[in-house]
């Protein structure tokens, strides 16, 4: 930029020649220069102001537009915040130990109505009655026209029914999706599974809640959304359960019994492979029976005899006294014990079955084989009430069973409040105190597995904590050998299954009358068995309610004639299914003649 | 020089705006695809659950037992029983092979009556 001089020499010389003051030229030039500077600065400032206001305008209009759009738009939930998987509100499936389905869900639809949207309420009601016979046309017509906005019509629909309702074509009839609990095997394992019903209902969905059995006991686990896709695996084996139910129901008919229960349990883990109770029901359509006033609780098909039934289990208890006596070293299997019947204790008279007398002396092994009340009573008196009580408690016979069924915690065994010697005597042969078959199964498992406490469970699991020992191994082995003798030469001879050394003890208890005392002709028969005897693997309990065997000249009501053959058939059929091979038993040693020269 | 820089940055802003616009729509499309896939998976899972339930229903022990009874002539199925289990020791060894004898020669001569 060329700078114009304030006093150009040519003009000053000219001005001097004319005699003018050259300072005027300098002022003139200075003014021109200042004007030019001012103009330039003003332009620059104007541009800057313009840019600044444009910037502000842009910023504020961005904010304004954003606020306007936020205010005007419909709020939308942000989709999929994070990587979490969308949970479905379904209930977990229940499988058996082999992964076969015991309970699952099925998508169906519920039917509801918006009567105000209906075009032809009267005709619609008539068409609905044609599809669903249980609905009443006048009732529906009244409710469709009384001004209500909403009403439920049906909880679940089959696809065919849904199509039929679609074909009515009335806009006031609407469908809501429903997850329905389905038990594909029908009555199989009904008492284990219990049942499920709808809880809170809405048009879009309904929660399914357990009403009984394991569905209620494990309700929180089954409804847990985190575990909804992980099925619950039970210890029940579908095939074994089906076989047991088949034989038990046939046996109940043959023995004219009004009820039956069966439990098959693994002696080491306490896992229950089959649990059945008759009469039974269909958990898909849980009945709500109305019972007569004088009916027993067992007459209700919903009643689980195996878990809820408290019975005086009779002679099956005798082995506990014998095992404890041997464990304490008071007696050995061949020790002779006073068994002279009848025995008098205070004002009480203790008799044998049908007034027999096995005495005067009997070995412990023979007491079990012949089922002598008096002999057992003498062993129990040697043990004493305090130790007997502690032992029965450690076997789990005096507490509600820990099994995962909703009914179990409420079933408290009936124990006399005081424990005088007469209770010690009667409890030793299973009278005077009542317990449930499931507790008996756990106690027999403890007796036969080497003496470890067992808590019955319905959940299939591979790792179980080490169990507490309550009985010595030698006593356990001797007890199983005694139980084996009951089958080979005692009261349970019909329980012999070729190839499977069955050991067990029969129990026959008279049914208590409602008003007190006992019935003469009504009994509860129990057979508690363990097999195979040389290496006990499973415990089977079979209980029949009021059985009577009528093939002989007079009706027989002892367990040896009723519960034992049923149990033997169950063992014969289920043992191969459990993977047990039939074994040829070594013969008794006294059968071999020793030859000596 | 300076104006070149302005033009370049303006172009860069436009290019970025174009890219962001494209990405926005691509994301929305991906979300829509994902939703469609998920609802497809849900439908298939429901169908699978129905199939499993149906399979379990058709294989319920009662029905299989009835079918085995009805078709006994064709199938001959019986319940598993202890007698059907055996051990390898019960399997007999195969019989030793019989030699193939052709053109037998009689090595025992007939004695004629010397008298």
C-alpha cells in the first residue's frame, strides 16, 4: 500500500510560488486520509456485526426448532436401551429327569366383549351359545344390553372355537393372547405337579400362578423372568412313574382298596423317581370336588396320600428299633430277646397278631421276620424313650417332610405330647404316632444306604452335599439283611422277585375311628421295601387304604397278601427300567453240605 | 488462500452432513429389520413350543401303551421285564466251522469173507 505523503513537494513548491501557506495542503491531505480510514473501519465493523448476529440467529433458531419439535412430537420410548434381551412373561417348563416334558405353556386366546361396539347383540349371543354350550342365551343377551363397556366371555379358546367366533364377525367380540399351562401327560404325576391357574388378568396377558404341588412350591423360581427359558428338571422319571401308576391302579382294583400311594426313591440322594397317589385327577382340569360330610380327606382326589396322608405305619417301624438297638450295641442280630406274649405293661396288654405267641425267646432277626410286637417292645425298652425319640427324629419321622411340594410343610406328624414308656413300646411297632409315607421312605433310605440322613427331594441335581451320618454302617447292613429275611422266610414272601433281592417290611395298621378306637375290618397296609438287598439302590413304599384280598376262603387284610404283591410287581417292572440287571443271588450257606473226611 | 480453506471446510461440512443423514436412515432401517427378525423369532418360538407340547402329548405313556396293545400283531411290543436283560456270558460261541468235504474216500475197507 502506497502511502500518500502529507506534504507532496510539488504542491508545496507550487503553493510557495503562489505565496500560499503550505500547511493548508498538509491539513487537506490529513483529512482525506482520516476519512478513508474511518470508512474502512466502519465497513469492517458492519460485517463483523452481521456475522455475529447471523451466528446468534443460527444458534437460537436451532435451539428453538429443537424445543418446538420436542414439544410438538409424540414421546416415544427409546427402543432397546443397552444390550439386554427382551424378557417374555412365560413360565418355565417342567421336565422329568430325562428331559421329557411334564408341564409346558401353550399360546391360546381369551375371549372378551365390548358390548357397546356390538352390531347385533341378540344374534351374537345366540351364535355364541351355539359354539359354547355352557353359555346361556338369555343371560348373555341381558348382559350385552345392560350398558356395560367390557366383559370376559371365556378364559381360553381352542383354535377351532376361535375360528368359529371369528366367523360370527361381530366387532364387539375381541381376543386377548393367553399363555395356558399344559400338562401333556394328563393325570400322570398329577399330585407332584399340582396345577396352575390364572392370576391377575388383563386384555393383553395374564399371569399363570401355581395352585398346588411343585407348581406352587417352586412358583417364584418358575416365574422368575431370568430363568424363564431354563426348564425346571425334576427327579421324576416319566417311564417309571407311568409304570408305577399303571400297576398301582390295577393293584388297587384287584385288592378292592379305596386308595393307594407309592413312592420310589433313590436311597443315596433322596431323589424321588416316582410318586403316585390314588384316586387321582387331571391337573389340566383341576377338579373342585364336593365331599360328603363324613368323608375322609383321602377321598378327595386332590389329596396326596404319599405326602399328606398321616397314618400309623404299623410294623414297618420295627426295623428302626432293631437297627438302633444294634447300633448302640445293646443287641446283635442273633441276640435272644424276651418275646413271651402277651406282655403286660401297667394296665396295658401287648399282644401279637391274632393272639399268637412266638416266645418265650426270639432272636432279633426272628423278631423282624415274624413281626413280633412283644420282642420289639423289649428292644425299645432297652433303648429307652429319650434315645428312641432322638433317633426317630434324626430319621425325619417326626417333622414335616422337606420335599418341594406346597402341601408338605403343613403336614406335621402326629406325635404324643408326652413320651412315657407305653408310648416307647407302641411307637416301636408303629402305633400311637402317625407319619407320612414320604417320611417312611426317607427313613428306610437312611437305614439302607449305610446310615446317612436323606432328605427327600423332587429336584434333579448332580451334586449334593455330604450327608450327616445317623446310623453305623454295620447296623445298616445287618438291618437290610433282616429285611431280606422278611421276604425270604417271613411275612412278605409274596414280595420275592427273581433276580432282584427284595428286602422289606410289611405293616398292617387298623384305621382309627373318627370317635376314637379302631375299626375291626378297615386297615391301612404298607410295604416298605429296599432293593437290591446286596447293594441297596432304591426304596419303594406301597400303601393301600382298606384293601381286602378275597381269593381265599376268608378275606385277608394283612399287608403280606395285599401291598406286598403289588410292590413286587412294581419292582419287577421298574427295576429293568432303572437299569438294574437281574442278579443270581448266592444261595444260603446252610444249604450247602460241608463234606469232610 | 483463505477463501480456499473456507470452501474446503464448507464442503467437508456438507459431506459430513450427508454421511450423518445416511447413517441415520441406515440405523433406522437396521432397527426395523431387527424388530422384524425378533417378531419372526417369537412366532417361530411359539410354534416350536406348540410342536414340543404336541410331541409330548402324542408321546404320553397312556397313548403309547394303547398303541402298543392295538398294534401287537404287527409289532409284538411287550413291557420291559427282567427276563429280557442278559449278560454277555450268556451269548454262546459260534459253532466251529464244519470242514467242506468233497469226494470222500472210504478208508475202511470191507473185509470179504475169507472162507
